C-alpha cells in the first residue's frame, strides 16, 4: 500500500479516523493538500478525531483561525489541542479503522515512501493507544454545543464553529486528580460544567458520549453509547449539580425514566452531587436494571476508580 492510497483508505473507513497533526510544523499534515483532502473525504457520521499539537510560539488565535482545522471541524472532526512537549517525539499520523496508519513528519507529508504506511497490527494499536492517551490529556472543543473547562481559570479561545475552550496549565486529567483529593470542589462547578465533567468521566472509561444542547425539559443531558458484540447500547444520562443539602426528588427520577421508556433507550442514569430522597430510591428500586442512581458518594467512587462507572 502506497501513501497515495490514503484517500481511498479514509473514503472506505467504516469505524473512524484518528489524526495527530503538528500545528507548528512549517509544512506537514495540516498544510498537505493530499492529506487534508483525504481527511475531508471521510464519512462525517464516523468517529472522527483530530489532535493538534502546538509549541510555545503558537498563539491560540492562530489555531482558532487556521482554515485547515476549521474545515475539518466543520466536516465533523472533534478537535482537541495538546502541548507539543506532551506529544514528545511522536510523528504526525493518520489511523484508519485502527487497522492501518499513515505516518509522517514535517515537509511533504503525503510524499513519504512505502515504509511509512503501517499495517502491522501491534504497531497500529500502539499508535491508537498513544492517541487515546493524548486525547484524554488534552483540552479542547469536542462539539459545537459543548463547552469544556479546565481546573484553572485561564485564557479563553473560540475554535471554529463557535465553541469555547478554556485552556490552562492543566487538563481533564489534572482536574480528576484534583477532585480525587478534594471532591467537594464539585460544588464549585456550574451545571453545564458539571455535565461536561460527567461526560469526560464516561469518555475516560472508553464510552462514546454526546453532550446534548441545553434544554429545560430534562431527561438526557448526555447520550452515552456502548458498542457491544450483542448490539449497541444507548444510555440517557441526566446530571444534577445540586448543593449538598438539596436532595434529588422522585419527580426528577420519574421524569428521566419516562424519557427512557418513551424513546426506547437501553437505560437511564441520574448523576448528582447531592443525594436522593427516600421516595426517589424506593421508586428506582424495582426498575434498577432500567435506571441507575449515582449520588455524591458514587460519583466520588467513580472519580477515584474505586467503583464501576454507573449501574
């Protein structure tokens, strides 16, 4: 397989495309017309992810205004940004369906020789693992409707599509480590920030998550997809960032269960920073296989890795 087969490989992708690009390179994946054109040929319904590595000379505005990143973002790629020192000496690469990788660095990405197309499964899986590590280490805007936060107030930027990303010294991993030590900081989150945090928790466990647009009808802040040999499972997750003394009542539990039943989801999960009333717990008990409750104690257990995530 030659590097010119990149376009046909991406066009024929059935699962997803992962791409790691160096923003600071004079030329490379982001400036190569063959590589970019190939990525834009991907089916936007697939899992499409782009990691952009930047160095200390790069301004956030430069990333936000880059047309290549904007084109990929608008085409359906979820974008995250990672510091170049965290990438270390990794090359740029594109992985298709976790089966084949196209690897390059710097000038003329698509003109590399045959030995830069990797089909050896163990090597490809190493690249996939490397990408996943960086993905959860990074900060960025994953969805037009989603706002991501960092553990510290920092300089803000708008990525293409109008999504706001707060970038600082830390990352989601830093935030989780901080909450492991001081879980009471959950109460400092805004409701929307709490939704984004719960979404990231599910992603860190390997689930596919979509944060829905804000609404007042309740029922599904997050759509969590769980691929399984027996079929795809879809969970509706409702997030309640309440004060410690404000318990979640039976009305909210009934409401979520009604949405799960109406839309034939696999199950529902209600997550809160507080606790549930006795009536809510009694309502949930006979339907526990269709509806899970995650209170403050359960949430802390998930953060610390001491308990399975959700039901």
